[in-house]
C-alpha cells in the first residue's frame, strides 16, 4: 500500500472553515503509512476559527478533531496507540485537561506523553495534541 493523506471534507462540522490552514501551512491533517495513521497536531479551535478561553474546551475540541479524522478512516479513539500533548502552563492546566481526557480515552490506554511548553503558534492556544493510530489487520 502506498502512503496517502487524509482529506477533511470542506463541509466538516468539526473542522468548519479551519480546513484551509492545512494548505496554507503546507501539511496534511493525517497520513496513512502502511498500518499506521499519523495525525498531525490538532489545536482546540472552534469550526469558525475562534479559540475558546478554557483548557477544558480547547482540549475537547482538539480531541474531537482527532476523533473526526479517525472516523473518516473508519477508526475510533480505541485505535490510538501513541499520543503526545503539548501544554502551555502545564501545571495550571493539567487538572482541566485530565478531566476532559477521561471522558474521551478509556482503557486500554494508548502510550501518552505530556510536554510542557512555553507557547504554541498563536498565544491563545493552550494545547496541541498529535497522535498515531493503527488499522485493524
């Protein structure tokens, strides 16, 4: 199998008008390579491009974007094998992040690295989450 990029439909209710960012910044939302799906870092913006103020809403929106990419590939969150989340002010925001994460991710858990950082592409972004999933054999 050759590699291919996952395309987000322009009418996606989850991504909305933010799909233009992939072409503008020159990257794919996700790439399938053999039995793996590599999902680019997803941020917590709303479909209209605005960014919520809270870590809880940003986390939920980022996870919903990952969930939508998985759905397009006929997968779900149980297909995740590795996740990395990047947190601005990790000590302040970790409790809110973990509360939301618990609602989305259940055992058996993927490997997950949480990294505190000083900033993301825009100052209002508090979190970015990238992930790898596997396809069933």
